[in-house]
């Protein structure tokens, strides 16, 4: 790489930090800097990047904190030796759903920045409200109820916007903001998402929202490609819907084109080339699927504290338990997403129970209560679905929720069932369960069966290989992606024509996806898709490792039968809890 080769920046404004990566045209990461909100900031009273008001179920972040972070990250990149004059394109990712409220002075403040001063020193008057609601906020139940009934029910709302109403979604948040802060709303001139807020700083004017991120508002009619009039009227409250539409501004439909050139302030302060292009900034989840050339019907399973399932698909099949967004780069594709609160925490709870009562199977190592060795060995040595005999034994199915769950909507608890496919008999029983041994495989199977149940309508059959409908590849990310036992069961339950793969990009997926988007926006040939350009340059061997086989004929079909029992079990537990409440 010569000192004149182009660079591209990708930013990730997450809950707990702001990160920036610089990549070359061949996608090599050459610079990195970050600002940890708790460790590096002063005077904001935050914990894990946010302020929490338990009484009102509010969770929010100071916008000034993000300005301080951007000032620092750019300075740290400069200290590391980056030549900003080589940067030809910039994109970014922001935590989804959060909203930023600009004052009447906001646009002028962006356009008249003094390059001798920091952003945080001169944008304090640019906002009508100093805070942005965080995705963890749960203060909008009343507003969500109104959104859910406005079009006839949760399914009707999901059909239009891709999701039922959620506490964190921007439409319900805007409606509550008007009720809670009426004077601040009167002073509001424009409203940004977190992603378009960050883009506005680089653009020097309030940036349009991204075509994918706008789908996380419960306001955007995905099929019509426009704001939905009735939902906009609802979100407007006592104000004029046309005023809200003006506040939200335009949406950047064509992700292949840049929004404009970098602002003069950053050219003068840091030495950026004035022709540096600003691509649209998207949400953190859409950016994640851009961290590799994800093909249609590929799936990403994030195995962290929570579990997230992402898929690029041509099929739009919304459901109240799932999310659909426009794909961030490719018209005609959609991003399908599932989010679970109980992921790693549920697996860890059973692991700890096992380690407390089962002798360490690896006698060469000292006992470690947090070790996965015994859990993994039990998972691998246990028969699928707890059936010593698939012909005579019932399937063991369970739900394990240390925390209240949203998919399905259930309180914390554990439920164990057996299911006999031949008679379609479902029994709530722990008889035949050896706890916690059987729980080890059952928790892994339970989480994966839920993913298969809710994604099965989205994957077509592979006519080339003759395999039944399933993902082409399953990519595992997050802490659990290192676990070979989980990977093996993932292949057995979810399939994968080309197997199960570990995607190793550390904690950089969002920033990498943003940087790749910048590369594509600037360097693409006419008509060249993101997948084709990035796929031609992406070095698969550097970032991926095959962990397990995917589709196994006979076993995959057996799990398909288990999905039927699993769906019935969920329904039964939901009915029980409804009666109990």
C-alpha cells in the first residue's frame, strides 16, 4: 500500500462506545480508534453509556456525549498517523431507533462551524432536547398500544412497517416526547435517527435518513416506499402531520449514491479532501450484514448475551414476532431480524448448574466453574432431542428464560415437555428428564428451533443441490461462535447447504460494514452490486472458518418434525400464562 492509496472510514455509534475503522480499497483495516463512553467521558453521569430513570422506565443518552466522542476519535486517528486527505469516502452505523431533536438553530450551527473549536464546544444550542432515547427504553407502552390498534392489530402494523409496535421504535417515542416534553417539541425543527445524526456532522447539514434504518420507526410503509399517512397522523399527536413529515425530512432511497461531500469544517480542522464523499449512514443491525458479502438466504446468528438472527431475503413475510427492514444496499432484498433477550445468559445458567454438580470431565485441567468443557461434552454425547431411540422415545423440548422474553412474550421461567410425533401428543412433564444433563442439549436445541420456526418461510429450496428449504450458509458471530458443540447442533437444526461458519471480525462488524459501504459507494462500477464488489475483494480465509457440517439428511427432517411440537409447546405455555394472569 502506498501513502497515496485511498482510504475509507466506517464509524459505529453504539450504546457504549464510538468506534472508527479505516480500510483500504482491498478492505484491509489499517487504522482504528475508539472512545469508551464510561471510561473516557466526564460529567455525564452515565452507566454503560446511558442514564436510566427506573421510575419512568426511561433509558437515554446525552447527545453532547456523542459530540465529545467524535471530537476525540478523530483526534486519536490523527495521532495514529492517518492522512485524512487520503480518505475518499465515509459511512457509519448508529444504534437503531434512537431519535435526536434539533432546534431551529441546528442547521445553521452545522453550516457555520468554526474549525478552531471542537464540535462539543459549539453545538450545545443546536438541539431542542439534550437527550436521545436508547433502544433499551421501555417508557412507551401506552403509545405502543395506540400504534398496535391503529391499523387493526399487530399483524396489520407489521404488514405495513415490518414490525409490530415496540417500546424502542421511533414513532412511539416521538409521540411520547410530545406528551412529556411539549415545550421542547415546539422548539424542535428537525428529527434525526442516531445514524442520520452522525451523518449530519460529516455532511454539514441535517442528513436524510437511510432507506433501511427508517424501517425501525413504525412509520415507514415498506412496500409503498413512503411514510404511512395514518401512522404519521397518530405520531403527530396534537400537531400537524405535515409538520412531522417536514421534521423527519427526506429518505435517501439510493444507497449506491453519496449524499454529498464532506463539510468544510472537517476539511479545515482535520485536512480531509473536500471531495471526500459521504455515503448514507445506516443502523447497527443493517450494517452488520454488510460486514461480509452476505448472499440471499445466508444467515447470521449472533450468540452474545442476547441472540440475534439476521438474514438477507427476497421474501417479505412480516410477523409480529419478527422484524423486516429494507436491505441497506440492495433494492428488492429485505433484512429479516429476530431478537431474543435470553441467549448466552440462559446457556450460562445451565452451564453453571452442570459445573456445580458434575465432576470435571477433563481431569488434566483444574476445576473452573465458568468452563464450557463439561457442558460441551454433554451436548455432544447426548442424542438429538433426548431420544435414545427415535422410533420409541418422545422428543424432549423445553423453554429456558432467566429473563422475561419477547419472542415469545413470556415471563422468566422454565418449562419442560415431551412430544410424541406419531400421536402428536404433547405433555408438560419432567419425567424422563435427567437434570441438568438433558438441559444442556435442550437449551441449545430450544434456541435454534425457535430460529428455524420463525425463519422457515423465508428460505427457498436449493434447486441446484436438491436440498429442502434452508440457509445457504449459517454464520456464527459473538462469544458463542467459538463453541464447536453449539456450531454442530446449529448445523443439525438449521441446516446450511454449505455448512456452519464462524465469522471472526471481533467487535468490529458494524464499523466494518459501514467502511465497506463507503468503499462500494465510491468505487462501484455502474450497476455493480454491493455483494459483487465486496465479494470480489473480501478475503474469506482471513475472516471465516468452517465450524460444522450443515444439512444432514434424515436428522434435519427430524428436527423439522420437532419444530411442529415446539410451536405447539410455545402456544400451550402462552395460554397457561394468560390464564394465570
